[in-house]
C-alpha cells in the first residue's frame, strides 16, 4: 500500500494539524515506511481471535455520583490562553 | 560533600534517620551537583530554592518515621506538580502550571521527599533517545554525545549522573527500561494498574505506567512501595494487596523457574547481547533457579501492533491540545485555523507523525484493517505470556537489542528508532511488570541491561530475582564526570 499526498492532506485535516507541501511530502515518506513495517501483521490469521479491549481483567468500580471538586472555576480558567471573566475565549465562530 | 551524591537512597534514608546527615546537607549536595551538570540538560525546570527551604523546614521538625525522610528527588516532567510548570517536553505545554498534583508524586511527598525539579523527556514521552524534546536532547553521563535513551532520558541521566538519588519515569513501550539499560541503572515498569495514572500527561492510556528508576534494586523496591497505590481517581487503578517490596526483598530465588524465550534471539542482534544473555542465564542458575526454554511465538508482531495501538490512543488523548483551555495558542483567522496552527506550531515532528498514524488507523475504512487487527494480535501476544506462565515464574531477556547510540544517529529513520523497543514493548501490550538491571558493558564500555518479566502483580518476584542477580553481577557504572568542568 502507499499513502499519497492526498491522503496526508486528508489525515492532516482530521488531526487538525496544518502541514505545508514540504512537510506533507516528508510525512508521506515516513508514514509509508512505518506502514510497510506494520503490514507484517497481515501474515497472521486472526478471524477467530477476540480483540483485547481491556488489559486489566477487572470490572470498573462504581462510585456514588457526588461532586468532589467544588468551586474550582478559577483553577480551571487559570491556564487558559485567553479568557473573559468565567469563560474561555475563542476566535469568532458566528459572523 | 561530594560523596553524599554517591550514596544510594537506602544509605541516605539511613543516614538521615540516624541523624548523621540532615535533609539540608543532602538536598544541598544534589543541588550543587545538578548546578554543575547543566551540560547534561537533564532538567527542564528546577525548584532548587524552594527545595532548600523545604529541607530546612524538615530539619527543624523531622518526621523520621516516613519512608523517604527529607530525601530530595527530581521527577520526569510528565507528572503534574501543583504550581510547578509541567511541560511533557512540549512547546504546547510550555506555559502550563498544574493546579493539582499527580497521585504518584503526591505519594512521594507524603513520605517526606522534596521536589528538586522536573526532568527532561521526549515530547509527550514519544521517543527512544530523548531527542524529540522541545527543550533539547539530553546527554548521557556515560559519554559525550551519547543518547541516554528515552523517553525517560532526563530521568536516567539524572540518576546515573547522581543529580537525584532516585527518580520516577513513565513507560509506555520501554521508556523506563530502555534508558535504564542505556545508562547502567535499574528501572521497573510495574503491572498495568499498579500505579495511578491520575495527573500524568497521557500518551497511550492502555499502556502507560509510572515506575521507579534507581541505582540499585533495593532503592527501586523502596520507591515502588511508595508510589504503588490504589487510586479511585484512576478508573484503571487496581485494588490488590500490595507488598512491602523493600522489606520483603530477598535474594533467595532457589527453585524459581525462569523462562528463556527463543524468539528474543532476533536477526542481527550483536554477539555482545547474546553473550550477556548467556551470562544472565548462568547467574540465575548460580542462584539456584532453573531455566526453561520457552516460546512466545508472536513476539515479532509486538512492535507493529504497538505502532498501531499507541498512536491511535495518542491521537485521541492529544486531541485536547486545541489552544482553548490551556497551553500554547497560535493566532488564526477563525476557530479551525486557530486549532490547526496551534497544533502545527505547538507539536514537534515526532508527535505530529504519531498523531497522523493514529488518526489514519482509526479513520473510516481503515479501522478494521489496522486498529481492530492490532487489538486481536495484542490478545495473541497476551495469550503467549499466559501460556508461558503456566510453566515458569518469570522470563529473562536482554533489555535492548543494542547499547546506547550517538545523538543524531537514528533520527532520520523512524523505524530503526522504533526497533530499540523490540524487547520491552510486548510487556506493555500484555500489561505485565518488567525490570531492567545493568548486567555488563559492551566493547565501547557502554552499559547493557537484562530484563526480567513477571506475572501480573508479581513485582516482588522479579525484584527478588533482580536482587539476587545484582549480587552476582556486581556491576560498576563507569561515570567519569566528563561534563563537570
């Protein structure tokens, strides 16, 4: 298989990472060599294998639905690049 | 003062408890050496001033019943530390100051230890050489321009270079064991669910584990005993009875059955590694253990599986860095443009590469072929270990397929870089504990490590085997202080 520039552009859009032409070419090369390596998995027949979905074979513990961290609005906002009183500010979404 | 930094954690604890040393003496000594060691680039952020204040405070009213009384310690910059910048080695978190503490570091401070600073690592723990850090590569104390391994490269460098008595790292595919092996120290990756992941910057959540890195096995056991705890704040934390690992440590491993997996004899592995492995086999036999040839038939599929599972989880975890709630934000013409520029400017090349791989294998039309396939193979790999553990108590392998390499040697070829983790990755995929101990040197004088893999929750057993082997191996790390002027 081969990952072309069009696919790279598509993945870059999905990942929300802008890449220029030069970077896209480099990524295509890298990803192709990585996927050549990954293709090795096709040697294995896995039709009847159950996928491993959880490494720890325990059931999740239930807890009561209580608020533990109260009044931490200030802490949550503290690291925001831009905020206005109690809100995160982002570039205008609606014209 | 210089010999203080040469002492093991166990010795320092004893000397503080017996009042032969004060916390201030010890803290000063490690700060002094750290300040002389800037060339290693092991620290991203230091907290020396407040460490000294805390040490003085400790000495005024010392609590000598704690496990780490007044012991200074630097930690990997992947652990959130309250009010201390936590970067994960990334530009995107260069201004991030957590308002909360990770459970693992909280456990350490609760036992009396004092934060020295935050240690360099590969960006978001993605790397095997500490060359992907936004804050520059780390030098190995073993030799100039040698990588310390990664991703816990700053941690390995700091312990081997005696800038901190012990430290903690994180291990997703080998990030504790490989750098430990490269720098001649001990590193333990605990069973998945043994140490809380709360407050650790996430990379691949089904693989990530925190663990201790130390000069010797006993120190490693002591620190593990402190950090391992059940934590309701991490839904994958497991509530099992934890040992007093350091107290219960014994070199009596008579009658233990140790598996030697033939699939770890990989093509092109240097003879030095094979010889080291044979030496290791002899050592465990000398300790009265029995070795048994075993097979882990799907070993060669572990790395390809890992390079689907880990990037897939990373692409999902790292979606949170969008320039809105915290971290770096680039200017954009609109919201989407802001996201795309923030992530393009904020993430380094390796992280972008892995997000792209992860996004691709999870994308519509490819999910079954890649992600589902990988989860199935992961099951087969786990089954291999389950099968082997019907016959043996632990498994002995080399830690890495080679010794440390030079800075820049492998940066242009991602696959050759990934191959570093060939012996460590299967352990993460199966959620098992593994420990790397220094076991010899190659012809260049660089350290080589052996790995002991245990059953889930059987850390005590692999620590005991490591402890018994350590005595036989009698490894001496060759640290020349080349970086100190």
